[in-house]
């Protein structure tokens, strides 16, 4: 009996030891393995993405002396994707100096970002969307974000100083003086205080090479006279998609985000070369910008028009041609337009937007959509651009279509979305990768913009700069 009791006791003890071992080892077996880590550096912000097949719990804290950002990932395996994260940080990253990764606790992996300056970080999780699984997204914003209007003024000042070096008689204003002009100047052609408004005679206006009506103040300055206020038309050029959001893909792997940025840069270069015009890009590199932020940027720089550039895709590869779209308050003008708007509006889900952040600017934008005058101007702009595009490529539809595109919802800026060609069509994918076609498309877009302003001079808005001729 004693022998049996001893054997039973030993067997029970072994079972308890085995169960205890399995319980202790369970977290290791259940560890989540990251399938990708990505870093998207940009002047506006740097984004770091951790992707896994299961949701990942996280905690974040900012430490000082030296400044560093600490992210703890719970229940995550320390694999090659995490270990190699440091290699993905570029030396010229605006905010991240270096990255260190290690096991902080048995169930926690700690990622430490050594920073180059004080930052305002944000971290959030995303459910699976598009081609992505579960993601933890870390956005590292500068503590003092750049002012796009100031950046535009500085760029204009730099260009003017460059011109002044070739023309010694030119008078230039300093950026702080110019900003005051931007904020306080009266509308162009405004009558003197106390006097009635008088419509300028046709002879008082001339056409610049850009087809833009010029005010009398834009004439060359005479020696000894102070600079006046000249009207520069500001065009915001939006390269669709970017960063986490690749957009549509061609049969040969072409990504829409690369095509749109290439054409957008060509459009900007052409506009900047036009007298009386300047262009601003919503993004100048491969990084993600939320749809409402694109709209916000256009409003902050007091844009006259907004042009969003895309490369269409459809389920059938035979679909082809170029298109132009404007916003609609009353539903889409076709099934295809509605489908396209839904797909483009999903960019925020794929690119990744922190939905916990409330944006009052966007709320105001949505409330102001009753301003149909802006949509009418958008249709005029779209018609002018579509007419020029028809000279270099077949048009998918001979008229401007409309749908509820989120990126076109600026209530006070005429806005269009240009589909340069169908990237899902093998022949048009080849065109989109051809620099000659890219140049022709950019030229067509700019020609359409010039034609629009030739008939609709933008003389009533407040955007002004110091005249330097």
C-alpha cells in the first residue's frame, strides 16, 4: 500500500510540474509575431508602422534628457522585423536619430526612439484594411508644426531674392512685412475708403502669358517708388495616395502613388514658371496625408483652386481614358463615379487616420457644402482641364462627372479630381510610366487651368504678395 501511495504521489507531482511548466510557457507560444515594420519620413511628420496578424497591445511614453520616445509592445516576439527596424531609419530623418529594440520584460518588447528634437507623438491602432492586417501606427509630429502659409511666403521671398540678384533695381519686402500684407491687405481692386466701387475698364487689364488677368499694380516698378500689392494665383496640386496608401496597382506592379507624385511635380514646375502663378504640393514625397488634411492645407495657403491627381482603376482591364470629377451634393452622376468616390474615400482607412482626433476644420467643411457656387466653379475648371486632356488621350466620359469625393470638400475653393488614365489597363499603365506622356498630361492640366483663369480672373480673393518686377 505504501509503495502504491509513493508511486501515486510521485506521479501527481510530475503532473503538477508539467502543468506548471505549460502554464509558464504559454505566453511564449502565444507571442504575436510582427510581419512588417515600416518607416515613412517626411518634413511634416514621420510615421512608424508595426503590422501583425493579431491585434497588439501597446504603451507609449516620452522621456527627457536626452529626448526619447518609448513604445512598449505587449506579447510580441522579438523577431527580425523588429530587430531590423533601426536599419529602416534614414540618417536624414527629420525627427528620429536612432532606434533601439530589446526585451524589456518576459512579455514586453521595448522600442526606444532617440529623437533629434522635441516632438508631439501620437499612437493608435488600425483594424485590417486593404492589403494590411492589424497595425499599430506611431506618428511623430514636430512640437512646433510648420506653417504652410509661412513656408509659401519664404519660398516666394527666396525666388524674388534670386531674381533681384539679376535685377539690382528690384525692391523686395521682408517675409514679416509680406505676412502682414497677406493678412491685412484689402481685396484686389478694392475702392478707396468712402468711395463707390468702380468696375475697371477692359483697357486697364492685360493678359499675362499664363492667361491670367493682371491688375494695374502688377506693372514694373518705377525707381524711387515703394512696391505695391500684386496678385499671385495659388494652385494647390494634390498627389493622390502616398506612404501606407499605395493607391491602385497596375498589372506590372506600378503603384498609383508614385505616378501621381511624378505628374504633380511636373504640374508644379510648369505653374511656377508661369508669371502671376505659383503652386503648392500637398505632399512632396512618399508619405501619407489624410484627406481632410489635404483640404486643410489648401485653405491655409488660401488656394484659388485645388487639383487632385490620380490614376484610375477598374475591375475590368479594358476600361480606359482620362476623366475629371467635381464634388456633388446630390449623389453621383454615374455608377462608376459613385464606385470611384467610395474607393478614393477609403484612402483614410488604408493610409491610416487616428479617428480619435476631432478636426473642427473638417466639421466646418462638411457644414459649408451648401455653397453651390464653389461647385459651379469647379465644374467650369473641370471642363477647361478635360478639354485639354482630350487632346492627348481618349476621354472616358466627354463631360465632367460628379460624386462625393472627400478630398474635394473645401467649401470655398474650386476643386477637381483628375484621373490621368486607367492604371489597371495594361496599355495605359505603360503610358503612365512614360515620361513623355507624363509631361503631356502635366501640360494639358496646366493649359486647362490657364484657360479657366482667362475666363474667371481670381481678382477678388485676399491672397496677396509684395509686387516685385
